């Protein structure tokens, strides 16, 4: 009887250690951690011709060279601005840059066909289930600043 109890205690210890290891290695992976943080600051005048589509609510522009796959800047109907990384949240390791749709209410991942809303970055068409990575935006004295 003592040998059997000792064997059961041994198995319980192994199972506890395995569960502890599994929970340790699964921690810390949030939706935003799948697209890496790349430090940057983008600044430009809203009067820059490259940003002319932002002069009207609902306008959007793509800016290359910032973040993981570039930036999407979108002028919300309420007058505010939002910014997202162009890197699709579906299989972000592929670094597939989303493209603007017409009208500019959504963007599409050309690799998977996923679509995302520009108002909040959320997926509106599968297979993506995670939102686009968003960045902070400030507008001051006709200058737009985007950073992480």
C-alpha cells in the first residue's frame, strides 16, 4: 500500500510540474504582442500633398517606412484621426501589408482576404480575429504626430 501511495504522489508531482510549465509558457501573449513593437515617431504637416486625402472626414492615406509594414492614417467622421500598422493581424509573421479599399471604410489583407474596419481596426471579414495594431495620434498646429 505504501509503494502505491508513493507512486501516486510521484505522478501528482509530475502532473503539477507539467501544468505549471504549460501555464508559465502560455502567459504574456496578448493580441498586441503578435505584431512587434517598433519604436518610431512620424510627424508631418497636414498640408503636405501626400496627406491630402486626410483633409476630409473618411479620408485615409498609407505611409511607408514606419512601424512593421507602414502606417494607415484615417480621418474619422467626428474629426479625429487614428493610425494603424499596415501589418495584418492574421499571421503577422508574414508581414503582409493591408491595402486601402474603395470607399476607404476598410482595408484588406491581400494574403488572406481578411478585412478590417478603419474606425476601430477590428476584423470585419475572416480569417482574422484580432484587430490591427493601433498607434497614438496627436494633432497640433496643423501637424500630425503618430508614435508608439
